[in-house]
C-alpha cells in the first residue's frame, strides 16, 4: 500500500492544450494563454504551488516534454522563481513557465513595450519586465540553448549544429522547402 501511495505521489498530471492566437501581440498571447490556463485549473479547484503553467514556442525543433520536465523543477520554480524562461540561441526564449497569473501589461502596455520581440534582446527584456514587477526570473538552458527556426537559414544553422550528415539533410530540406514554396 505504501508503494502505491508513493508511486501515486510521484506521478504528475500533465495537460497539454493548443490554442488559437487571438492577437498579433506575442507577449499578450502568452499572457492570455497563461491566464486562461489558470482559469481552467481554478474551475477544478484552487491553484496550488504544484501547478506550473508552460507556454512553449512551436518553432523550436528540439523542444520536447522531456527537456521541459528536466529543466523545470516544480518546487524550486514555485517557491524561488515564480517565472522561468528557457534560453534560445538567438537571444529569445523557447518557453515561459509560471505558477500563476500575469497582468496583461506584464510585457508592457500598448504605448510602452518592455520587450523587443524577435531580437537578440528578447530574453533580457523579458527578464527585466519580470524584475520590474518584483519577480526573480530564472533562466534555463544557458549552456544548451535551443535553436529558433524562422527562416531557411535558421534551419541550416540548426542542422549544422545538430546533425552529423549535414550536407545530405540540408539538400533534402532545401528540396522540400522548394516544393512547398512552389506549391503556394
């Protein structure tokens, strides 16, 4: 009976949800996704310290649940770092994790943006936005940041960094990219 109880405590409930992007403002999309997830959790009962909400970018080919799970220590995040970012190699971040709601102007108001999105300053700006509201942001993946894929050149850089048989894969990808481009 003790073994069953221990095993039950070790299992975490994970719910994955994809959502439409209802605005062009990236920061606001992330905040609304976090707050909507808080609403969904609160419908089932009160938010607890063990509830950690992750918003993960979809343009990071090496992003996976295992990596997110390895990088996110739920207890430390909840107690010491209410917000956490996963570092991307281009100066951005591949995930933001938090233990509660964020104000809709967390990343800045319409007339005062605090984060320069899609630049090599994005992660630093996001950390500064968190500090501005009294949070101590944590950054993960410092030694092994993920590659952000926005362009064909980004794909080539990622492939050079992560594959052994680079030229063959680049040729295959380039052919596939041409087929997609020509079909539109």
